[in-house]
C-alpha cells in the first residue's frame, strides 16, 4: 500500500475518490465535485492505493498555520488495517511545519478511540448543524510546536444570505432537482465557519407559497436562522442603480420578469444588512453578480463555490483594508456629552444595560488625566468605532473598545484598532496590552483571538515585544511575563520551524526571532506602491496612516520565482524612478501567502485587500498573462530607512551580493543587521 497525492489530471483516481466520498456522505457530509477537484489542484488530497485499487483518502485544507481535515475515509474492506493511520501520518509528514491538524466529528459517532489512536486529543465541544444540532467534538493533533493561540478555529464566521431556492433545498418537504449541491452547506466540518442568515425578501417569498403544509414547514424552519438588522437605505435608488449597471455592463434590460425585482431586492437588502455574500442556484441572480458586487459590494455565489472558497470568503469578509484606504475615515477625540450618540456601540446581545454603559462613558469623561477617549467617524459623520485607553502599571489598559458591528467595515476596523493599539504600546515602550472591556463584542473577541490575546482574570492580554533576539532570549523574557501575568505560555527551543516562528512573531509583534527557520526576502517596490501601500515617504499627499497603514495587503510582481515561500519575512526596498528617488530599505512585513495565477484570477481573489486596480495587476503579468501575488501583513516601517549604499556595505560584511532588481533571499545575519540599522539599535 502506498500514499499518493491526487493530482488534478489523475481523472480515474479522482473519480474513485469522489465515488467513495459520495457513498459515505451520510457520515462525512456532502462535498461538491468542485471541492475535490480544487483540493487536487492544491495538492491537499491524498489517496491510499493498493495496486490500482483505492483503499481510502484524506481531503484537507491549509488555513493559516494549521491543517483542517475535512474528510478521512476508508473502504469497508480495508478498515482496521491502519489505512487511516497512514493517511494522517502522511499529512503530518508533508505539513510538519504547521502547528497541527484540526477536525470536527459528531460525538454520537462514537469514534473517540479511533481519533485518540491516531494521535488526536479532544479540545472542546460545539453544537452541530442541522435541526438536531448533534454535538461536535473538536479534535487536535499537535505537531509539537509552540502554539500561542487559545482557540483552534477563528470565531469570525462567513455570513451569507440565502435566497428562496437555497432555503427550499435545505428545508423543503420534497426532493428538489439540483438540491444536492446546496446540501454541502450543511456539512458538519463547516460548523464555526459559515453562518447562513435570512433577509426580509426570503420571508416574503415563503409567505407567498401556495401549498399550506409546505409554507408552514418552511416558516417554522426560519426560526433556526438569524435575521440581521437592516440599515436605512434608499431601496428604490439602489434598485435603479443596479438596473442601469445591468444594462451598461451586461446588456441586460431589467426587469425581464417579476422575479428580477425579487432578485434585486435580495441584493439591496444584503447590502443594507452588511452581508457581503448571497448564495443562490438561480441562474438569473447569478448573472447579476458583477453588477451586484460593483454597485452594492455583494458577491453572489453558488453553494458549491461558497464551500470551495470558504477560507477566502472569510478573509474577504473580516479583513478589508482596501475598503479603508482612500475613505474619509478620521480619528477624533470624543466630545463631551456624547453618551446618547455612543449608544450605537451598546453591546445589548452581550447583556449590557444602557444606563450602565452611559455611566461608564461619563466616568471616563470625568477623568481625562487617566483616560484618552477617541472615536472613528466616516465622511458623513457616522460613528464606526470608539475606544478608551490609558497607562497603568507600565501596561496599556483599554477598558472600552467597540466597533459598529452593523457596518460592513466593522470587522476590518476591529483588526485595525488592535494593531493601532499595539503601535501605541511600541511607541510608549510598553510590553503589555490589556483589554478590560467587561462587555466585549463578538467582533472584537474574534479579532483579539486571531491576534493571540490570552484570557486572564481581568480580561484579555497581549505581549508587545519590541526586540530582535534569539530563541533562548525570547523564551526567558516571555517566561518572566508568564509568571507575572498568570499566563500559560509554551517554552521555546531553537530552531523554531517557519510556521511556528511566524505565529510567534505575529502574536508578539513587533518581535523578531533571529535563529528561527523563517526565511527573509528583500523585495523591491516602486515608489508609487511604497506610498500607496505604506504611506512612504510622508508628505507626498495628505494621508491618515493611523488607519491608512493596513494590517494586511497584497503586492503583485512578475511570476518568475526567486524562491519565495510562505511563511517568511519581507524587507521592503523602495526603489527610484522618474518621479521619486528613495533607494532604501523602508520596513518589514510578514509574508503570509504566495500565489501565481492569471492576472484576472489574482485580482478577483485579492482585490478586497488593496489599492491595485485590475489594470495595475495586468501590467505585472508576463506574456502568458501570469503574475505572482504576495499577501503580507503586520507591516512595521523603519524609523530610519536604510539607504542603498549602506545596504550594499552590510551585504558585503555578511558575504552577500546585493541585487535590488528582483526578489532576493538574504541571510539571518544580514536581516538582523538591516533591522537593527533601521531601528538604530546599537
């Protein structure tokens, strides 16, 4: 028996895998063919083969720094022969640099002994999907690396609205043609990743069902889903804008039938609800996807597409720095007597009372010597976020941190604000950031979880370690905090693998670990993009880089590989052109992903992240229309840019010839020298 990576061209083997999965869908859950094919294209589908016969398979994804196991399936004749052990071991062997393997399995399946035998341990239990909501056990197989994250899966869900076809596929009393594709949305492995919500248009269409029994059954099923609050919007004006765009962009004269008006209502209501994804099998609605996205920011997807791209959709929804750049968002002090206006941030779902919230706001206002109160507003004066902070016992305390959760940018601003607070810690020389809001919003909890905040008795705590050091020094320094703050932190031993080191540097930003197995690449960037991405150099245009310097972005370059791998670090070298002379290393980022594909595909995948227009991406493509996207985050600009002459001198000192015309991998010694030079560390 051997373990084989199923490729996209292995049609016979891929068909056998899909057939085996379909025969076991009762326990595995249904996956569309597109999901199997995408896994094959990405190299995340393994098959156990004896001779020419398929004996089992494993299908998994690679979100972030861990492995998510979606399917592990063995042919009946081969069960009990160690096939599943071979498959799991193969995953760990291929991705041993990842923190571990995560899976969810229904408790009533009684597979505890099997998962334990395969090296997994139960971490927690969550409610399952569907009407019965059978409990799911979350299992974790660690690869033995330090893991600072308190939860295994992000708590920020992909939120998608359903149209009547998708809802009927899930809840109708009769079998509907094509409904199998929709059943994939109910798969147990999507628990904690996807939330389906109901819009008023769906409720109206269910009430209009003629068949009484069917109508009552679907109305009863509505209670299982959340109905998001809709912001006030000019419905008719948006409908007219969609109709005009459909004619201009697609040559469609709407409305063609009465159904078209219902389709347009779904799009407008999704926008008003701050829901960026609409799931449907309706061909007419799918046809409107380009104009829905352009006019209302709503992406229309088939159920299969929603499942296949779940991790991408989540990133698009919760992190949209491209939407923040170029807006009129401003940060101002909170004026006195604004308690009533601040009620938009009341955490009513969390049990917070209005009078108590107002009293806290008045208390903060009465002590300006202790607390700094700030808010973020958009160009129309709408409040988007508010926060309060002050220094106590050499820590930055944040007793209030809220965002407008109904606004489409709420989740993005939550992540931006946490990074802004880290930057304030760094500037003030503080190493502890403490969130003590007694009623933390779900959006903020999710963002803080991704940022590796640790729970303590008084809230959530993160370390902000502004140092560059070897593993032993970092371990000793962290241990001193663990004892003082009551944190349970892992011990570090060198050399840290790339994924583990990258996770630690993210969790304790701006920390840099010098002896980790984390590569560093010097990446040239033209002055135009140095400014657009980082606001460097200052003074070209007015720009608020308190929000302009985004937590995550994407940079496009030619597809010729220079050995770039992720995770890694990037040192940015701003070059010189006809408009501006920079020629210096200006900052450092975390490299999260490298993707080579067609320019159009890359633009569709990453356009939510930044300042690039489609034409900008296509300009970077080669003759075959290919380009490479570098997705990066956690950028810190150097206080002192390192000029080209000094870069060459330091390169010579550490035996490395410098070429700033393309991506260059540099040694850890040269990285440390450049980083220290940029921060004037002596």
